């Protein structure tokens, strides 16, 4: 033992690193000696770091693993682990030794793995390997400074033999103002599977990459936050990193969970991010019928370095250039990369706009039907086949949501939805459900970023290994988090090329799992927090109002047949799972668009005369409809009058842009007095547009009874006169 330690000390740089105790000493959890504790307390330095329950923020050195080859315990050879060590204290560390460690006992079940993942970073989970030549050293590390390390441990030094999953990682120990003790000054941890090469069936494993993003529109329908979209689509951005990660799979299958609204939004950005158009719909061209090679295929390159196009400029064919913004080029690049990465892989399309399915089930099931139909069965503009799916980010669905869903789509829910052990698949309310692993999606254990490439890969690999070692192996489906920002796909998929993992699609994993048990949706878990966060009725009412206004605008614009569908799509993007975080902002955005459309419809006005007097039982009067839009419209005039006054219906009125048309209306009544009439502008089908005018109509007509009485009176009067004349004549003759 002494010789080994001395040899280790000689191998380290003189005055910089020192050999650590033999690996049989459990140095991670063992508290410092009384003398060491007293010394640390007297100096005040690293007092927290000396604690046996230190957390991520307690350690002065941050250790991160970014390479691990192979990704499992090999039958022979070495395990190479590399990464970085960073000094995040305000003291200089010297003589830093970086040692691999491995657990003594294997983890043998998925449930145990999930529990172990939650272990406090300061807990003892494995013994250091201190054999000379197995560790790396760093002479000195100043505050804020980082450097790389590389370790290699042989199969015999690992010293494990039982199948299962082992804790594995790296400890860093060094000197600062306080001499080193047995407590690590920095640590990184992950899992390392050991699976015998024989008699183990490969576990069908599906990785699902989400493509979903918060979408906001300005009042005029253009996409908001262009700068933010440019960042997420550009190099280093979230959506770009996810696509690049998927592309790194190469020929290995992955599944994509796609919100088609994201593709449409990126396409809109590459095509100038124009406001919603009320112009005449152009005739279909070859490119619009599918002849173009992809989104933005006809877009012109930026005319200048400032990212703008000069007004009135055009290309050599005389066509106007598409306005350029800062998201134009990142969007074009992203669409090209996305199309290449998705081609040949399984594509699952969520309800358009990434609809909050449980919220829709509670408040507006028809919104789900519209969003589902809008998604369709093809991912445009590439024409890739797409299966309709539901995959809530948190993995939960309410009981009404299960009953609302169609039976012919893919439904992904988390294993946390089940109150007991979760099956790989199940039938819930008659719907086939595929169960995803929540633990694998959460990534590796602390203290490092659990969703960094290596921790996430090892977590997936560990769970697959434990399933492979179980008596009845079940498929593994991992829905990666929507907010996951891959730090690079290098080594991820190559590390999954092991005998016990067979990458497949969600459809393949579901088929391998079989139908599963029948489960009553009331027996599933739908946390109160999820119910509270679901979008409420106000958001769905706001979106429905915007959609109806878009339909009205569509109906009056005689030469535009696209604005209604455009507004419908916009209304759906305001009902997404992402909007759960900002429900009031989503509703305000939708309401602003509704106000904009209402103002356009309100510019089509009706002007009535100040008053009308009827001299008989009926009469005609004129009203004028004024079109304030720069586009021709078709409308009707609808009247609401006090009974028994009746106003004749009108034929549809075609009014030119910025024009006006007068129309004759006929009023009929048999009752004397003043009648109030309201004239409204409506669509051809009679839906009010918002503009109205009122007028009084006075009726001076006399009824037949009155004329009879007057006639009788006149007849009696003239009869009496005639009688008197006759009498006078007779009297005169006599």
C-alpha cells in the first residue's frame, strides 16, 4: 500500500498533485476527522465543502464529463472519461487530482434507478480509483479558470462483475488555502451499465425529438419577436440545436413530434414576415402546387448588409424582392436542415398550434377537432407523411381529454400518469396510449446539468439496460423535453450502439409493447397543478372570437380566399401548451388581432337618411353603403324595425374599393305613428359586421275604416243638403 501511494506521488508533477488513498477507502461520504474539522472551522474556509451533505453550490471546483467511451462496462479494455474542471471559488487551487470512482453494488431495477437519480450530490455513491496512472492532475487553477482532463481506467480497476447499473464519475481534490482532506472539492456523476453480452434481447428504444415553440402575432398578423426567432433558429439556438441533434443520428431512426405551426411561422419569417393580406388571392403557380424545392425557395438574397431590401427594387425578372429581416437567413438554413434531418424518419404531428388538449376538452372540444384537421397527414412543404399525435410536454392528460381524443392517432403520456408501476402501453377509454419514461427524459443525476449530452445518454442507456435485464423486457420511449438545448450530438448516438438497445420509432415501440392493459382514465393521475395551469375558458373564448372575425372578413372580401384560414391558424397558436406560462399575454395578443379585424370590418359603413315619412301604406327610401377598405367587398343591408313595420330585403351589394353604393329600401306598415328602424351591414349570409345606423319612419296612412266613416259622413251631409233643396223648391211652388 505504501509503495503504491509513493509510486503515485512520484508519477504526479512535483509539488502539484498527490496520490489519493486507496480505492477501498470510502472517501466521498466519510466526514473529515475532528482535527481537520477544527482546522477548517478555525480558518472558516471550505467549511460548507467539508460537510457530508454538501450540494452543488458547495463545491469550489466544478467538474463536467463531456466524453465517456465506451458508454458501458466493457468485457475488457479501458474506459476513457474526459471533461473540464473549473475553479469557481476565489482561491487558487493547486495539485488537483482527478479520480474516477465507481459504485460497489449495482442498481437492478428501473424504480431503484429513478430513486438513485435523486440522491444528494454529496452522498457517497462510489469509491475512488487511486491506482497510479488511472488519474489526471492539474498543476494549478486560478479563480474562474477551466482546463480539460482525461482519465483512463482498466476493466480490472473497475472491479465490478454483477449485471446492472453502477454509479460512475469523477472526483476532484486539490489544495488551496486549506489543505486537502478526504471530501471531494468537485464531482461529476453518471451511470455506467454492465450487461452481459449473451442471452440479452435488445430493447426497442424510441427517442422523440419535439419541435414546438411559443408563437406570438402582432395585431396585423405578422410574427412578433423576430429577433428571438432569429436566435433560436440560428447557430447555438434552441430549435437549431434540436434539429442538429436529430440530424446527428444519421441512419439510426428517431421520431419527431412536430407542431406544423412552427414550420409555417418559420416559413412566414423567410418570406418577409408580412402582415395578413386582404389583397386579391393570386392564382396558383407551379411552386405553390408543390413545384418549389422547399420553403422560401423563391426568396431573394438580402440586397444589402443591413438586412433590408430597398422599396421598389426587384430582381431581373421584374418581381419585387421579398422583404428581409434578421430571421430570414437563419430560417432558410433551419428549414433546409430540418427537412434533411426529418426525411425518412417518423413524423408525429400534434394538433396545430400545439393545442392545450386538456384545456380544450374542458372548454371547447371543437377547437381540438379544428386543430387536428388542420395538422393533416402530410408535413408541408416537403410532403413527408405525418401521423397525427398528442404528446403533452408534461405527459399528463385529463379524463375528458382521453374521451375527446380520436382513436386513430398516437397518444404519448408519461409513466407518472399511472399511480402504480406503469406499463409500456395501455388502452385508456378505448384509446391506445404509449407510455414514455419520465426519468429518462429528466436526464442524469446532479450536480451537473442533467440534460447535457453524456448525462442524458447514460440515463437512457441505464434504463434500457435494466429493462433488458428484467425477466419481461419492455420497450422504452423517451419524449425529450421541449426546452432541452442539446450541447452537441457528438457521441450520443454512437454510445447507444450497444447489444441491448435497438433504436426504433414510436410506432415500432408501441407495436412491440402490444395493446397493454385496459385502464379507466379516472384511475390515472392528473395533478392539480396541471389542472390549474391548463388554459381557461377566457382564452378559448378569445380565440373563438378571433376565428369568427376572420371568417367574417373572408366572407366580405370577394377576391380573397385565404385570410379566413390564416386568422384561424393564428387563433390556434394562442391556445398552445406554451401559453400556459403566459395565459393573459396570449389572450391579450389574440384580442389585439380581433380589434384589428373589427376595425377593418367597421370601415364598411351604412348611412341612412335622417328621417322618412310614408304618405301611404308603403314607401321607398334610400340608404348608402360606404366601403372604407382598399379592397372590393360584397355585403347586404339588414333591417331591424318595430312591428308591424316591415323593410324589404336587399340583394347582395358589390362595392368597389373605397367606393359607395346606394340602395332603395321599401317600408310597409298599416299603423300610424313613428317607427324606429336600425340598418346593419352584414355578410351575404346575414352575419353583422359591426356598422349600423338608425332612422325614424313616420306613417301618415289612413285606414279603410276611417275612409268609410268619412265617406258616410260626406254622403249624409250632401243628402241632407239635397233634402233641404227639394223642400225649398216645393215650398216656393206652393
